């Protein structure tokens, strides 16, 4: 995780570059999902939040796959208010339509999401 974390932050935190794309976000999101040990979850949340901020800052449209990854990461870590904020800030102009799997997953956790 430490080696990945160094490379991740080198890419995401480089403020001189607008080096993030929808495809890159999907790949990074997919990779973050794989770090699912309890000791890795706090770092994974920080990295997901940093990536989300970079995407919003650079006005990159959030893909359905990346949205699914963010929802999964935040749900697994019980970050209900993050999910709520994420969903409330998204529009059809800055986010692709969520997949049916994402919607089903969210429905299963709906009472937790909006209880925040």
C-alpha cells in the first residue's frame, strides 16, 4: 500500500498539471477498491477524497464506473455523509448516469445514507 500511495499522490497532488482524465480516475478508483483491509480503509478514504477533489477542480466528468467505486469505498467505510454530499453535488452535466448495479447497491444501504 505504501508504494502505491506514493505513486498515487505524485499523480493526484501535482497541482501544476491537469493530468487527470475520466479514464485515469476509473483506473485509480478500481485500484482503490482492492485495498479493503481494515487498516487500509482510512488511507483509502483519504485517497478517494483527494481524487474526487482533483476531478471536481479540473471539471472532469465523473464516469458511472468511478461513481460506483466512490459509492463502494464510502459505503464500506460507513461514510454516509460523504455519499450524501457526493450525490447532492452531481448533475447530468458533470456525472454519467449511474449503473443499475450502483443504484441497487445504494438502495440496499439507503436508510444509512440519508440518515446522516
